[in-house]
C-alpha cells in the first residue's frame, strides 16, 4: 500500500511487520539527496547525526526517506528482532514514527571488508525542494526471497524490486544508482540479471559492496535509488 508522509514530502510502500518501508518516492515538487558519512557512525549517534544533517538542510527529520546501515555480522532471528527494537526506539526518539509505521526505506548489511564493531549508520537519503523529469525514489534493500542458484536468486530479487518500482510509479531506467551486496563471484550475472534490466540507467554501472544481508543464511541483497544530488559528509 502506498501511504503518504506529508511532513516529509514523500509517499512510501508499507511493509507489514517491518520497521521500514519497501520504498519511497518524492512528492511532486521535491527531489532526493543521498548523503554518505565518511565513516559509519554507531546507531544512536548516527541517527542523531542524520537529524543534524536535516537541520542544516533546514528540513524536518521526517524528510529522511532512507537509511543505510552496517552491522558487524549476520544475525539469527532473535538477535535481529532485538536489533530492530533498538532501531525503532532510536527513530521514535527522533519523531520518525507515523501511525505506528516507520516510513523511511532501509538497507542493512554486514560488510565483509572494512566492517564495523556495532550497528552503524552509513548513509541517508532525504527530500528537498526540487523537480526532475524522472521520479525521485529510494528502494529498501531486498535479499533473495528463496534459495537457489545465484542466477535464480538475482532474478528473484530483481522481480521483487521491479514490483516495488511499479507501485512507486517509477522504473529501473530512472535509477541513478544500483547497489549489490554479496560475496559471490558473479560479475557476468550482474550484467545479465541486473544491469540488463536497467535500460539506459545501466550506463551508471553498479556499486558492489562485499557484504552479506543482515540475517544468517542469505547471500545477496540489492537496492536502488534515483536522486538529484549525491554528497559525502566528512564531518
């Protein structure tokens, strides 16, 4: 279901039972900014840092449309549930919960190289005034929905994300960045199973992070976004 976040100037796809949305699309008259921290910041401090970024941009905290997290390692279900409770508590303290739902999209992965010692905030996406010809969106990371060969798993992920894009009124061709998380050697499959679906947006290539999804047993995750501005936060 596509719900409205009027105070943040975007609409979002609700996910039952999840502390994040499936994806976000900016309202007409608004664009998205993607901001990456120079180093991941531990969760609570990272959420507070994200709020300060919004304050400097003169935007309300509910304008945060997406968060990218890094965790030390994949978790079992009980530990993952505990992490989500801490995450929601942190967002609630910032005032980011709406009708018991968290509208912001989320990607959370465990980096295999250059990892973190505790759950941390790596990047955020937020709305600003602006208008582009293409929809401005950010998708939550989607892992493989079921086991299979790498080709089958990537096909399934792309199918899930394609459905989300359709629901948001966007398409792969609108993407300015596609990100893949995994540790398998799948260069040819990335072209055949992911970039071949992106149309002209494939010119941007793909960002590959040697990482694993946050739950034990999963192998791949993919997200995508379409933003007007990319910035790097050094402080």
